[in-house]
């Protein structure tokens, strides 16, 4: 393992092998040679503190990947649970729960959107510094199937939107992974290279205040018709306003009580964006700090990553 404090160090052999393996992946609709990819995968497996496995989508053509070593073929059903259980069983000794959850979300995303392709997952551990989990696939990248066009990362990570989905979905896997579990992340998909960080405290406060104001307006509006017919506000009016306000503010809890699926929302932010020449697939890396001053480490790491990501954007899968 190279002695470097920064993710994606230019002298880090693991990162070089990951990029070479990503370059060697064959587009899911092509009949290509996977021998170079397999050789690179074996080299990665021999690196210290590095763990590798390959996922095949439930509709992956067995003939096209017959020479590829596949560790997990995803199946239809409880998508997230199958990946969470796999990560816990095979890598639970080296990963914390939040790291397992983040990886499971990313693998679920591959399962949903790259059903005919494969995913490469690499876990890299820099002892006492950070962990990185990279999930690369050979699909179409982030895509809006309804509008038949590429989907920007900033739209793909919006909680509850699922702009690019072919299926009914809350669009929560990526947003949860980036907004809740990881300290920060990078995403490389056709035309779009970004760094993503969890929502900052000021934005959280602003969004919270906006929700309070919205709830108040709805509550006052609900009582407006009654209040117009009276010369003064009664105790009943105050009760109505307070009740409607509470209902709007606690709508997620109320939805759950009635058995309607409700999740806490996360709003990760795009910190950096650059255009790339990537033709297919998506490459997502989530980072987890092992040092005491996470914010300082994240700021320094993201600044260094901007340089390497700009350079990668010129050639990766171009």
C-alpha cells in the first residue's frame, strides 16, 4: 500500500489498478474479451487491505460473461437486503455498519439500472486514514428513460425523484448513500464527473425554516375561511391552526402510522463538477474517514481529488 494521506494519490498502485480494471470493462451490449479485466481483478485481490468482488445483474447474458469470474448474481426480490447480507457476511469483519449500508445502496442501484450488465466492487482500506468503496458498472450511465437523454448527477441524487428510473421508486438509494452514510463521494458517469458531500448545516437550517413557514401558511389557510367570518380569533381557531401545523410538520410519521412507506430525506450537495469523455457506465466511490478531524481531511481530500478527476475526465472510457 502506498504511503499517502490523500485519496487517489498518483503513486497509489491500488487506485491505478482500479482505473485499469474500469477501462477493461466491456459495454454490456458488446461481445468483448474479459481476460484483461480478470487479470487486473486478480492483481487487485493480491494487494494488501483490498477486497474485490464482481456482481452480475439478474438479466446478464451468461454467454457474454462466460469467461468472467462472477461472485454474486443478483436476484429479483428484496434488492437492498440481498446486498446488505452479502456485504455483512463477506466483509463485515473489516467494514462498519454505515459502510455496509452505503455499499448495499450502491449495489442495489446497479441491480435496478444495470440488470443486463455487471458491477465491480473494490474495497480499499488505508489503515488509520480512510476507507474507499468503489462500485463500477458497464451500463448506460445515469439515464432518463422517459426523455431518452443523459441524466445529470445533480438530478440523479435527488431524494424521492428517481428521474432516471424505469420502475416505481422513491429514488432514495444514491441520496441516502451520499447524504447519510458516506463522508463524501465521487461519481463519474457519461458527461458528468462530480464530488458530492452531505448537506451542510446552514442548508439544513434553511430547509427546516422553509418547512416551518410552509406548514404555518397551510395551517392559517385552512382556518382562513372560518376566521374571515369572525371579528376575533377564538380558542377553536388557535386549535385548528396548531393541529394543521402539526399534521403538516409530522406528515412522514403519520404516513408511516397508516402503513404508507415513509423515509427520512437526505439532500447531498454537488461540491465540484466537470465534463468528461466517458461513453458508458458509472463509477461511484464513497469515502469514510478514520481520522479524528474528518472535516479537515474531507476538505483537503476533495481539493486533491479535483485535480485527479479533471485529469481522468480527459481519457477514462473515452
